[in-house]
C-alpha cells in the first residue's frame, strides 16, 4: 500500500483547509472597526485641541480651514512668555509632587497595617472618605483655612489634594498588600528581623509597582485638579488648570490661547502615562488575586 502524504487525499488532490465560519470573520472585522472607532472617539478632542492651538481665532471659526491652514506658534508664545506660564507649571508640579509624596509616606504604612491586621472598620472609613465628593467640603475648608490665614498658600492646596490622594493610595495599597504572601514576612522574622524590619526589607521592595501605580494616579489627579485650586489658591500659588481659565472672559474666549494652554497642561501627563503605563497595569492587576 502506498503511503499517503498528510496534505493529499487518496486521489492525489491536496487537502483544503476548512474555512472559518462566517460568524468568526465577521466578529473579527466588527472588533477591529469598533476598536478604531473607540480610538478615534477618544483622540479626536486631543487632535482638535492640538490643531486649534496652531491656529488664529479667525481660522478656528472657519470650517474650511479645519485641517488645511497656515500654522502659527503665536498662541504658545502668548502662553509661555507673555503670561509667564512657567510659574504656573512650577506651582502645579510642586503641589502635585509634595501632596503625592506625603500621601505615600502616610498611606503606605496605613494600608499595610489595615491589610495585615484586618482593620475592616478603618478600611471602611477610608472608603467613605474616598466616596465623599470634594465639592461638599470646599465651603468648610475655606471657612477654616481663611480663619487660620492659610488661604492662598501652598500648604492649603497640598492638604486639600491629600484629602483625595491619601484614601486613593490606601485603597490601592491595601489590595496590593493582600496579594503578597504573609509567609515571606514570617520567614524573615524567623531569620531575626523585627516586624518593622520585615516590612522595610521584604514587603516594601516587593510593593514598588503598587506604590508607583498609586503615586502616578495621585499625581495625575493633583495636576489636573481645578476645583480646589480655584477656591483655595492665590495669585502667587495659581496652578495651571486655574491659569487656563484666564483665557475665558465675560465678553469673549481666546480659543487659540486656551487650546495652547490646555496642550501645555496635557503633554506632561501624557508623557508620564506613556512611560509608566506598565507600572499602572501591573499595580492595578496585582491586587486582583491573592497568593
């Protein structure tokens, strides 16, 4: 008997691969089209913002020059030079950095204690603080801080941002510490480390991804925050989101300058998110399962 090859039939004809069901191919096409539509929907405002920042106000209102126009950098010169936006950039960076750093210093040990000692009531209080809308606290904050002569300073901005950043960091790090096996710390204590030493030498190095996730999200919130800074900041502590509001007047809106300033605010956060996305993904998924 002749041995038939794997790719031939007994009549010498090559075997045909079975066609994939039409439903499977249609689903793949639909998935690609839906993905493209979602991406375009998300990036369309960013593209419009970037193009508008390179136009004059006359060109922005001209629909015939939506994509074909003579670009100008006058709006960026107006934002960065005449309006001295470098000061506002520093203010935003300083408030976001200090509030995030202090929240990490306070929040990481608190999350560790709540995770290891099953402090469910304390965790519920943190969750409640996370749920409370910040706008409901603006009037009491302003009344208290104005009596303390703190309104308009960096301290009040940092404290107000920590009110949101601290519960966020504790909430993320609790889930992250729950995912770390307790046996690692127990073995370290058997080798002679104290509980605090095991936390510093074993647990903290293993939780870098979680701290990076919590820190990045906290920094982004503080950088983009408008409401707290609008009420509690002063002329010398004005942050970028509040400074953008200066392009909106009662009679008109400088759309070119507004879009240029918005681009200046957006680009640093986009760069941070681009280079730190692996930490965000790993940190957010690390606490999904235990063990």
